[in-house]
C-alpha cells in the first residue's frame, strides 16, 4: 500500500459525542434517516460480507452500488440483491447502544421471576393388564396393538396382533392375541415349542386414555430399548419379570415378516411361537426386532 492508512476511532461515548456507531443491513439504510448518518469517505462506504468461512470487510461504491472485497490474492464483486444482507456502519444520533450501562441511559425494569410450574395432575404410571381367557368374547377395552397398525406378517396369521401375557411354569411369556370371529385367540412360544388354542388364562395390555396415563407407548429398535438404571425412570421397555427372567413384548423379524412375540432385552434374546415351534434370535440377530417401550411424560417418573 503506497498511501496512508486511517483507522476509525470512537473516543468518548454517546453522551459526550452525541452519537454512537451501529451496524445495520444494507437494505435498511434509508430507514430512520433523521436518526442515522451513513459513515463514508466521499462515495466509499465500509461494508461487511457475512460469509460462511468468516466475516470480511470491503468497500461499497455508493454511486455504482457495487461492493468490492479483497481476499486470497483475488477480488470479489457484488451488486444488486447480493448486497441485501451485508452490513454497513452508521452514526446513530439517538439514545445509546443496546445494553449501555451509563447513568443517563434508561434502564429496563427487571423481568419478574418465572413462577414455579404447578405439579402435574396425578396419572397412572403402571401398565394395566386385563385378565381374560382364550375363547372369551373380544374385549371392548382399548388394547395395545403391535405398531398400532396391521403387520406385514406370515401368510395365515392375523395382521392385527395385540400384546398378550401368559405364564408357563411360573415364567412370564409374551405373545400375541387377535380377534377371531369375536373371540380371543392367542399364541405363545416357550421352551422350543409353540402354544396355541386353549391355553387358559392370559392377560392383555390395555391402552389407557391419553388423559389417564402419565406415559406414552412406542415401538423402538431392539438396541434403543436396552435402557437400565437411573435412565429407566423416564424411559424403559415394557416388561414383566420373576427371579429368573425379564420379558418384554417384541416384534420379531421372522424371515422378513413381522410376528409379535417376546424379548429378553438384558440377554439379547427374542422369540415367537410360529409353525408349531419357538423361533429364536440370539445376539446381534435380535437387532432387527422392535420392542415395546414406554416414555414418561414431562413431570412423571416410573417407580
């Protein structure tokens, strides 16, 4: 640079100088003209380009309305609409800059403290199971359905499958129930066998009304359901356990088809009763399955 460089300084404040500097959008340059003065030297104005790799200062020719920026051994030029969001600096003759702490600048009253929210109303945070027998009339209560829609399931299986619980030798077994001609039908897989027909007493998982329950059900990929400890107080798989196993409803991937069965999330096992046997998945093979979980609503926790 052969000439001299001058640097803009601001000595004092808006009280002693009667103005303060403000950056505004180029498109706003004609607003509040009686309060603002463009900062310029002849027909040249400083202008800032807000580019992704960092802001860059250049100059604007006020006659041609073209902006020039020097960078990386080259020059970039903009004009017209491309200047709209760029920033120019003006003298503001009114008041002081935002958040000024001088004695003469009016202070906004402090915000009133935010009141503590009211405690949420009491709601049910436990799963509700309906005691029935296979062959009973189909219940009028709303029940939890796999994926809440018809499944892409095996030929001959009812695609409308509902979460069912059965006990065999004291062990909880999850399976599927469906409406068969207005009557309850069900299937379960346990100990390498499929159990169907008249299996006796079972339980069906009720889908409580929105205003009654303090949680929401959803079906998530197997790995996301593996939540334990403190986190399980607000997000947990739906499960029933005894001293030996903890069993959850699980939508099993049976040769590319969806069949409702059970999962042992802790031990990475999933299975369903189908074709006269218990079809099992172990280890990473379970990860193609979906498990029923419940998530606590805001303000609620599971015991």
